[in-house]
């Protein structure tokens, strides 16, 4: 039993060593072919989102009805400092409606 366990450990060690050597070889030899130093370009910019909701809606003496009591216009302005398209998602979450 002791010899079999030693063989298993030996084979596992060899297997792990082969995997490790293969992975490091692949890592250090990976590269781009037919590329030069001026091919890759990266730009950075900022996108500023401005939210303007105006004043709060304050109503008194309201009751349930089918018509709308009040409406509110919300303005969201995005300012992108690059030529690239930047997408954003706007979600309205109402935590309290009192």
C-alpha cells in the first residue's frame, strides 16, 4: 500500500509540473503577430451625468382618482469628453411615495 501511495504522489507531482510548465510557457510566449508598437491605442475620458429634478411636488387634500394630480419633468444630461459612444442606463426607484 505504501509503494502504491508513493507512485500516486509521484505521478500527481509530475502531472502538476507538466501543467505548470505548459501554462508558464503559454503565458510568456503569447503575443500578437503582425503588430507593431503604434497599432494599439487607448484613450480615456469622462462621462458626467447631471440630474435636474427641480423642486419637490407637494400636494394636500388629495384623494384616489383616475386623473393625474401632478407631473414632474426630470432632465438628465450626459457630457462625454471623448468621441466614443458611451451608453448609460437610467432607472427610477421610488423609495417612498407619501
